[in-house]
C-alpha cells in the first residue's frame, strides 16, 4: 500500500470500543506521535456495535484512522473496502485507515508474534488457546506464524469454535476443540484470550498450569490475572506486550499505510511508549 502523507490534513485518530475508559491506547499513541514530531490528535470514544456504522459515517476528512477494540472488530471488518491477509483470515479488523477507501488491518496477530519474540521465544510446536472469539482467532494465526504444528482450543461452548476450525483448515494445522474441564495434554504454549477478570475452576487452572508451557495472558488489568498468578510451568507474557506491539504496528499503518515498514528509530519510540503507560 502507498505511503500516507503526514501533512495531508488528516490528523485525527481515536480508539473506539465499549467499554473504553480503561484503554491505554491514547498514552501509547500520543507518546509515539510526540517523538515523531507529528501534530496528531488521538482520543478515545465509547462506541458500541449498534452505533458503529453511524459513528463511522459521521467522520469527516480530518480523520486519519481508528483503533478498534471489543466489540467492534467484526463490524470494522465488514466496513472496510479492503482488508489485509491477517484480517481476511481472522474476520477481525482492529485498525481502519481512512481516506477515499477504508482499509482494514489486523495488527493483533503481529502484536502477539512480536510479544513472544521480544520475550525471547521465537517458535512453538504446539499451542493451547483458551477462548474462541476475535482475539483467539488472531492467536491461532499468530501461533501458525510462530511455527505451531498443532493447536487445541478450549471454549465454554465448543460449538462456538467453528471460526477456529476454519482458520486452522486454511493454515493446514491440525486442531482439537474441547471444553475446559477435559484432560489437558502438555503443550509448548498457552494463549489465554478470556475476558479480563475471568477465574477458572481451581482444578482446571492447576491442570493447565502444570502442562501449559509458556503462558501468554491477553488480559493485563488487573495484573497478574488469576491464571497468571497460579502458573507453574513456564514463563509468563502479559497482554500488555501485545497491546504495545500491536499499537506500534497501527502507528506504522497511520504513518506509512503498511504495518511492515518500521518507524524511524523504532526502538526509541517503543521505549517511550512503554514509559508513557507507567505515567498515564
């Protein structure tokens, strides 16, 4: 995709979701734009799924893009004129680049991969994913990019995992779907995508925690999560790392039109973004 012109008059950005008051995205993005010398605004707004289409249609030519969180990722996918490969696979868009056409991206996949790699973990052979929603879909694609050869999905309602089966089929990855209470085989990594505050039955959590390898916990507030606090068998990666690195990829999109081109002095920007959330 072609570069976006920083001086084209489109300088407004925001994160939308419901709820949204807890979001750290404004602190992350504003820190990056200050360092880049860009006079861009980045706000937050509470927008639910029912109001998404009208809110998007109301934006004028001063708007550059949007970050989308739950429950808007599927609606954003439907609204995009064109989507990237990760968005196509997952059916979820968390970034919209606005202009003559609305371009949709999924940076959650890359954010998860980056979080693992920055934790020193370059690959996994097997993965267990807890949950079957939009973040779980991104986690499955990320697992494939990390080299996973098999996946297991745990869901409260296994019948809700049809999207996960479809994605695994497209990736050519064997997948098993099970309920939480079923016996857990050893895996190299566990990716938990359950809502913040979820507490699993003690016996279920203990069984997963002794056979689950590295834990990537998408929830990061409060921290540690109940699952992370009892994890016994490997390193733990906080979901804040995904939040950070998917935001870096969003900023690349808003600046360059692609998430594959690094920012100028990106290591410096990442450090400033990380610091900004501690001060927020």
